[in-house]
């Protein structure tokens, strides 16, 4: 596995070794010792999978402390634009975002630490999987509007398919003023 630390502290891009032949491929998507070698001590307690049609945007979601979730995200099938926003007020990269492409060709993963809002745009029909460090806790669920003007995230789309809940999410400053 190759671990690349991004410009946002504790946010890692991880590229697994993929062994391919005429039958298909094999890859190791998580191995605790490889993570520990990099000083990453995450423990995962829940796995989730979502299917999204092309043009669906999910997020930007997070859970408030003390139920904040770290995530190891990847795409099993398809291609997404993955976006993470640092919402840790004490972080030097507070309010900054990171975006990358995750797909079923490169098999790259993103390790998203607690204290980040996360979302993705399905660039094709996509199967998205993620491991979480905390169990889902409905009362701690929160989010930030995908098209917040202060964040100015370039999603490459002006009219994505959104859930009613995601379409009504507040701005970055409205959320952060309450935390």
C-alpha cells in the first residue's frame, strides 16, 4: 500500500497494490499493521455501502462530537469526485477542502479523520463503500450545503440530484457557529 498524506493534516490517500491477471484482480483494502506503520490507529466499527446513479451528490455530511466518525472510503464500482472539508476549528487547514477522484480502476481510497465533512458526486453509476470509526448516531448527524459560496467547491456540476435533506443543508458558517 502507498500512503500519501494530503495538504490537510491526517487526511490520507491510500493506493493498494492490485494483482491483476486474465481472471480479474485481487487487492488488500485494509491491513491494520500497514496503517499502524504510518501512525494511523483507527479502529473501524461499521461498514456502509451506497449506490448512486450518475449525477447524484451526497453530502457534505458529518457527525458531531462525541460521535464524530472517521472513514475509510473507496469506490467498488464506478467513479466519484470525493470531497472532504476540514471542520476542526483548531486545525491550520480549518475551512479548506480537498477533492480527488476515486474509481474502480485505480482503487485509491481516502482515509478521512474525525472532524471532517464528507461528500461525493457520482460521475458514473457508482457503488461507494466506507468503514466508520463510530456507529451511526442519528441525533449527531449534521451537514453543510454542497454549494456553499464561502467554501467555493468546484464540483463540476450546477444541478446535481440531491436528497431533500441534502438540498436543505445550511451554510458552512451557519453550521460552524453552532458547534
